[in-house]
C-alpha cells in the first residue's frame, strides 16, 4: 500500500512538471533556395539538430519568404521570427551603417581583422543588435562588393570620373554617396523592383552587391562586372533574445558553438567563393569581368573615403563613428 501511494505521488509530481519540448526555430535569409548561403545554413541546421540531440530544429526560409530583411529584423527584435542570417537593417538604427562603410577594408586579411571574431565592427554591431533585444551569433563574410552593368564598361571604368551611367543603389546613404563618388548616377530603388528596373532600362546597372549576389539575382541583366571592392559585405546570424531564452542552457551552448563553427568555416572558404562566382559570370553568362589595377582601386577608395565617410559620419554620429574608424585603422 505504501509503495502504491509513493508511486501515485510520483506520477502526480511528474504530471505537474513540464517536460522538455523540442524547439522549432524559423531562420530567414535573402537568397534563393540552392544558393551558397542556403546550402550552408541547411548544413548548420543539421549540425544544431545533431548537437542538441534533436532538441532544436532550425527551419530555413529562403528568398525572404518571411519578409524583406528590414521587416525580418524588426520581427526578430520582438520575437515574431526566431532567427535570420542577413544584412543589417539600417532603418532600425542608422548607426548600423558602420558595417557597410565603403572601402573600410582593403583585402581579406583586413576584413577578417575588422569583421571577424574580436573585430572592431563586429563587436560594435553585436552591441547595436543587443539594444534591439537581439543576440548576434555569428558574422557571415560574403564578398567584396562590385558593380554590375547591363551595358559595356565605360572608358572611365577604373577612375572616379563621371560616367553618365545610372545605377540602382540600396536606400542606404553610404551606397548612394559611393555611387556618386565613383562617377555613377545613383537611383535608390527597392531590391524587389531592382531587376525590372535594369531589365527595362530605367537604370543601367546595380551597385550594392557582389558577384554572388549578381549571379543569384541579376544574372540575366549582367553584361559587365566591375570588381571595385566598393564595400565588404558581411551578414549577421541573429536570434531573438526571447527565442534564445526559450532554450535550455545546454541547447543554448550547443547553438552558439555550432554558430561559431559555421562562421569559422565560412572565413576559410569565402575568398575562394568570391573568385568562383566572378568566374561563373564569365563562364555561365558570358559577362565581361573588368580587371582593375591596384592603383585604380586605390584611387577609387581614396575618392570614396574623402567624399563619403564625412557625410555618413554625420548620419551615424561623428564622434561615435570616428572613434570606431580610428580603431579600424589601428587594427589594419
């Protein structure tokens, strides 16, 4: 009788104790299914599932299926979307423009020092995300940006001189000013309308992406690619603080460990991936990739820094931004 009562009491206690439930997390990204980031995020999801013993499932939503990246960041902030790997949405905080300052890094080694683990910009961005109730899990280096044109390269292609060519730019001040500094006529157009704008001749090309992005989204309207190193494109893997807190301590640790591994792997392959995508523009599309000399790149960088940096610093806060740029210069 005594044993029966104990067993009954234990069963009642178990009934009152919540059982651990598997967590399904939604992860958004901006590229089509099958793109590099899509493949890599699906591998990350598999690694998380294995590391957590199936406790955590990361479900990947490609091609901005959960909304454009600005909307998704807002939804991550309030816990309506769990995770995303995407560009920083500067509409949420203008200071996030610091991540896409033109010519902030000149090569891959400098980019890693600035945006990689312990990097100045990376740490700043983590703090800005934290103010939005978002945890940054990883940085995802994508490429050095370039210029896609649906026309032949102008004679002044390797200089900051005026070209008379109209290009679509993101609605971000740094990109608009960079277009002007490099001699183009910038036209802010939403990404969802950009392809049609090029296709119909409203603009002659695009600034704001790189070879991988142009191959993924502008392959039919890219006749010329100019690897101008306009900016270093880095996306961030982010998670809602609410979603993160919903995981056990063990699963949180496993998720962060897999995110760090995901990032480390990407830094090892990103440079070669950029070269491969530039070659795909040639091999698959017959596009012309313009070769720029170090002197030409240096001249373009100098013009952009002189014209763009002061204006964008005013936008993000001169003292705040300059202090970061000084640290970047010291790290390079």
